């Protein structure tokens, strides 16, 4: 079967996976990698905030997925399974890089948040639109919160899917998202971006 | 206004996406790596030669000698000292846990069923029908000591906020295979009856069921377990969560 034959139709992820695990079909492998390389890359960049690291993690995650395709049980969507691998790879990558606190926070959570956040229009947010401000604000979030806000806000997943990818329950995910928004609001306010 | 932050994040993320050329390059790189990996023979387990085993054994023996010659670490403590510090630590943390619980209740429109904190990990559970009982903070702490050195060490702890007269089965930390089953009932004289079943996976595999009456704020020894050369103590401490105004 040629790449052209495979790509001619919109072949479902599950069918591609079956062809790869059954026949090690190169064409199916190419289509699957091509379908997900840029998506995974776009997903992991906000987690790592470094383009070279994002390239590395994308490659590691896709290779790991291909290596473990036989363990994919077709219960969740393939993208959910793949994104879960990508999250684990990114987290381990950061741990090995030993980036903490002021650089990229893995686990620590700052608890000195205000007791309430005024989200009303009266707050008149005037956010500085340079990429550096958003990036540096994301750098201060713990990894789990950065993952939550990336999955829901940037990637557009619903809470159930995002929770499945993060391997937590939806309530926990919503909590992390809430904390992430609070923290970003606080950081951008303190930097005069309001 | 949180929508403003969300939109800014999306706009920022869109600017960071790889170009078509970068995506093609990345795809090609992955496929090349996969092809190279597929061609490599699978590594076979190697049998070490007797010379290598001798070297490893010698190194291990030297390491053990060094370890035993080092002065013993002062991280272990007497039980009284640990219980006292546990009581103080619990009192110090109550304000933070209460704030966390009340904030989460507000966020989830009073449908919060339970909340747990294990280290830096926070987990939450919701209930379609809000629980009606009083809320309590319950801390589980696991201590251990080796029969050789005699001092206690704190090896695991989790804080749980839940309502009395409400049966729970939860995983307080999704990164570990730990489950807690719990039922509490408020008694007179500032006491709480706690029935619990703890199944801990790490740092030690421990299973214990307890039925205890706890006085608010007091550290209570709920279980004592001996496993080979190690002894474990499970501590429980509880206090009510004040009603939010």
C-alpha cells in the first residue's frame, strides 16, 4: 500500500494504528506521524516554553507512542492517549533538565493568592501583548496548572478529555485551571499589564 | 475578564505554532529516527563476565563499609518530639487548608464533596447532591522507624477535607495508587468518630483499617504496624472547618 493510497482517504487514527501494529505499514506510520507531529509540537510548547525542547519532546513522545502502539486499547481517543504520553514526556524532560522555581516550576505552588479575584469589567485589563510577557507568566505556573490551562484554553479540550489526558478527575482539573487563571491574572497585574 | 486572559493565551499560542516548513522538518526527523530505530537489532540481555561481577561486588562492599563508618544522620527523632511537631504543624496548616476548601466550595457552587492535599498535589471530588454534614479536616500521617536505629521519621502524609455522616472512597493523590475509605461522625465534647481504611502503595505498601475517637486538634495514634525490621505508626488528627460566611 503506498502513501498516496493511504492518504487518499480520511483514514481514522484507529485504522492507522491497526495497520501499523499488524503489518508495520510504513505508509500508515508516515500518515500518523504527519498528522500529529505539528499538533503535539504546538501542544507541548506552552508546557516547556523552549522551541528546541519542544522539538525534542515531540520526537520522543511520537517515538514512544510508535514503540507502544500495541498497548493502545482503543478505549480513549488515540489523540487522548498520545497527548497523555506527551505530557509525561514533557514532565520527565523538565525534571531531567532540573528546571525549577524561577525558571520553570514543576511542582511548587505559590499560595499567596488574593482571597478573591475581581474579574468584572471594572478591572479594565490592559494586557501587554508581547509574547515575552505571556511566556514569563506561564513560566511561573506549576507544571500541572500550565498543563491544565494549555489543554482547556489553548487546545480547546473539554474538562473530561483534559482530565483523562492529565490523569486526574475533572474537578481537580477545573481547580488547577482556576488556580492557573488566578495566578496569571496576579502576575500580569503586578507587572503593570492591567 | 478571564476571557481576556484566555484570548491572549490563544493568540500567543497561535504565534508560537511551527510553520509548515518546520512541521515538515519535524515529521521527517521523527520518521527518520523511527526507521533507524526499526533497523537496529533488539538489545539482548548480556551476561556479565566473572571479572565484572568481582569488580561490582568489590565496589559494593567498599560502599557499604563507607556507609557504616559515616556518622548516623540526625534526621530521626523521638516519638514525643514528632507528635509535638505534628500537632503544631497541623495547627499552622489549618488556616491555609480552610481557605483552600472555602475557595473551592465557592468555585464549585457548594458542590464540593471532598478535597485532599498530598504534598503539592491537590485533588477534588464533586457531588451532584451537596453533602449536608459539617466539614472536617483530617490529617493522615505515617511514621516509620527501623529497629536498628530507633528514631521515627515522617514518610507520608495527606490532608483530607470531607463531611461527616458521608461515606467516601477516594484516591487522594492520582500519582500514587493510594485509596482511602472514610466515614466520620461528630460526637459531643469536641470529638469526632473516624472509621477509615487506608491502602497505601508508596512509599510503603501498607493496608490498615481503624476506628478511632479523635479529640479536635490532638494527634492520635490510630495504628501500629510491624513489617520485618520496620515499625510504622499511623497518626490521625482532625478539626472542624468553620462555616464560611
